[in-house]
């Protein structure tokens, strides 16, 4: 079994997810209760799993 390693695309997507998470919490701290949950859902539900799984998807194609 090969060991999974993060590639460049994984790191970029995970970095964007971390930045969006920070932005979402900062916006939540200002009192906005509409935009911040949307940003956090995008980061947690879409970008974090995509950043982790994109390496597995590339390996399956090869």
C-alpha cells in the first residue's frame, strides 16, 4: 500500500479552506449571522473534503 502524500493542488485547496474558515469566524465575530455560516459551510463541507480527497481521485485515474 502506497503512502498518501499531499500534492500542490491539495495544499492550495486546503490553504483556501483555512483562509475561508478564518474569514468566516471573523465575520461571525462582527455579528453577521447570514454570510458567516455560508462561508463556513463552504469551507467545512466542500473545500476540506475536496482538499483531502483530490489525491485519492488522481490515484484512482492512474
